[in-house]
C-alpha cells in the first residue's frame, strides 16, 4: 500500500521535516485499522493513541495495511493504549492530519511533541476552512463572550481573545478575558507549573493586554474556565479573526 497517496499531495514539506525522526528512533509497525475512539490498531494487537491531538475531533483515514515508524511509550496508559507518534516515510501523521483539517491539536502532560509545527498546520487548515473547520461547531470561540465559550462546557474547545488581567496567587495564575471574574472566561494555571510558562515567554507582563488563543476542557466554575497545564496550550497571536 502506498501510504503517501493517503495524504494530500499539496501538504507543504515543512509540516514533515521539523519533526521527522530517523528510523532507528522507533520501531516498524503495521496498521491493522482503527477503532471508534480514535485509536489506531496495530497488527500485533496494540492500540495507539496519537500524541498531540484531540481524540474528540480526530478523523482518521483508512490506513489498514500501511507500515509506519512508531515512536512512543514503552508501556500502555491506564486505558490500555500506547501513546506515540507515527511517521510514514518521515512524515508525521499528526501534522498531516492537522494540515488537512482532520484533527485539532491538544497538548498533554508528558508528551514530547513538536507543537509549533502542529499548531502551524492546524492554523493554516482553519484559515482555509478545511475539514472540520468548515463546521460551525468547531469554530474558535470568542473568549470575550462567556456564552460562546459556555456552549463547550465539559468538552475540549479553542478560544481566543484579548487578556485583560493576569493575577498570580500562591496556588493559581488567573488569566482573565473579562472584568467580572464570576461570569467571564478565565484560564487557570497551577502556580507550580507557572515557571514553565514564564520560561517560554508567557509571563504576566507579556500576556496582559495581548491577544491569545488557548485550548483545553471548559468547566463552569464562576463562569467558563479552562485549566491549562502545558505552555503550548496558549499562543500569543495577532488580533485577527480566530
């Protein structure tokens, strides 16, 4: 099976090269199929959860019979799935799917992922309204409008807006998009994780007043709230249409 035929021929080379890995970095595997939860099934019986992507939005093509290089965990997670990345002839599957609008990017704790390249692929697909980005339900929510974000309660969402205030306490760093914290949209970052954000340039001074795009699970606690533990889940972007 020629796996490269599965992917769009106009996917830019840059989506593959920055994250390409040598064959010796992983193991050769054969894809047997996929399940309804968004896992890829290997011929040896393992279930693979692609790192860096949101399973709720993932739209996997039929890869049955294809061979790939798997770079992932040595043991399964608590759900019995192995987390990892799959490369087809050096091309990152997650990046290709994001570039075609077939997946949203979702940073997770402990994943060694090239998020910059994945976010670029996702953003280009969103601007071109490819795949899921042509569907209103996946649109980036306006962080200045609590009702728009609240529609995604208990689910993964991407929001964008201008940060009005950043508050740093002993336990939590609060990033507010409105003046009424009990009603407006807020990002909550555990204080113990804050140094990692500052190390990537996400300081309170840099964030306050800037336009950001953020992603995570929306909970309703004194207004829509998204708890964020990974710096890659916040992007400082130009104030354009999300």
